[in-house]
C-alpha cells in the first residue's frame, strides 16, 4: 500500500491574489473590451460588420487574455489582450515573422485596447492552422491562440486519386505535440473500434486518425456520428443521454493506458487549480476572493478520493460527447430511449 502524496495547501495565503489598489489593476482596461470597432482590413476581406462584441475570453497568464469576438451575424475572430503594450508589439512582430507575408495581413493590432486580432487562423505556435483555414469550404470551429485549433474541412482527400470525404475535422496543435497526441488517439481508437471480431468493444467510439503532419502540427480526423450531448438538453431523452455519457466515461477509465502518457494525480490537479486562481487574480479579482474559502475543502477531497491510476480525459463536458439516435429520421416513441452509440472527442489533455 503506497502512502498518499503530500499536496500543497490551497488557500488564499499561497494563491497570489492582489490586494488594495492592485485589486483593480486591469479591470478598467478589460471593461473597455466588451465592444470594439472592426478594423477596416477585416471589414474588407472577411465582410465583418462594423462592430465586434466580446463573446468569450480565457486567461493565458496573469497579464494576457485570449479573446473571441463576433459581429452581428455571428462571424468570429480571435485574438489576444495584453496588459503591456510592449508585450503586444513583440507578439505581433514575432507572429508576423513566423507566418510570413502570405498570412501577416490577417494580423490586426488595436493599440487603443492593447489587442492583437488574429484572423483566419494566423498563429505562430500553430503553423498548420492558417493553412487548414485556407482550404476551400473550410471553417474554423475553435482557435485558442497559441494552444490549439479545430477546422471543419469539406471534400478533403489525403491523396489526389482518392475520393474526397464529405466532412472531416482537423486539429492544429504545437508541432512538438502532434506525433505523441496522434499516437495516443490511435491507441484509444484501436481499443474502442477493434478490428478483431473476437475483441470486446469498449462501449463508445472515438474518431479515426486519417492523417498526421507532425511538421505543421495537424491531425485530420474522421467525424463522429450523432449530436453533442448539449443538443439533447431540450429533449425527453436527456436522462438516458446523460446516463449513456456517464457510462462512456466509466468505460474510458477502464481502457489501457497509452504508453508515454504523463500521469495526472491529485498533486497535479491542485497545481492546475492554483495556476488558474493565480491567473484570475489580476484578470477578474472578485472571483478568486469569493472562491478561495473553498480551496482547502477541494484539496482535502482530492487527498481522500485519489484512486488507482485510470485513463483520464481531463476535458470531458457536453460538447465533447456525441450521441447517435437509434432512429435518426424518426422521433422515438415513449417506450424507446432513442439513444444509440456514444462517441468521445478531443484527447489533448489525456492522462
């Protein structure tokens, strides 16, 4: 029997929260980000409306935010906010140099707001994203600056002589991560969709890896059938859909751990919480102050409930689970659950 790991205490004493005047350090600047004028370049080339509204933001660090804007039609463009103008200018120069003249015009600095907008997938850390976004009939589904991106591709074919697939999805990650991520996804797919007829299916499916470009950090995946769990919320079948999602997660925990996968124990999870509270401390200072009283309780529960090692998804939520209806073209009767095959997406944080 192994002893439990010693975990760092989670409390306001070791999460660096601002005090006094520093508490509102960046709040006035961030409050000005809610609505901005669309840069003329993006109005011309992307047919964006004149005004952009902030729809989402993520703390990248204590002094940087990833932001996502949308115009009145819903068309989106992402970027980054910097507390320091010099940091914004440096990022813009490095990105323009990395992506070259072909894509540099999609970078738009807005000095008045310390914003750098990155249209059409331009990202120095994700060199393959802009190329994917340049495919005909492609659509960027996700772009988290410097972290990851997802693009929907239509009529993609790996080789010229092959019939194109109507729809595929391509992930863009940092090139150094692509090979290991693709290998882990292939190992999971082999367990969830075994080719051996005598093998027992895992209880859910995962996307097949169709192509990997490790140099540019892109992975092309087959689509999953069905609709995300989120789409089932307004249906009578939500309880059955939620149960199916939970069963799939339990089945994931039973899979064999892929080789060379980084462990994620209670100590690591405490570290994740501490990092996010530190980031929020200057970006949204009122939130950590309200939450820190719960941190010791969370750390204690993590100590008490640590299990034997299992495969962890670490980003499991209602848009990562796809559920197929048993009769896609027919509404189920009251005696039918209407719930068919379950699929799970996105294994970037697998541990």
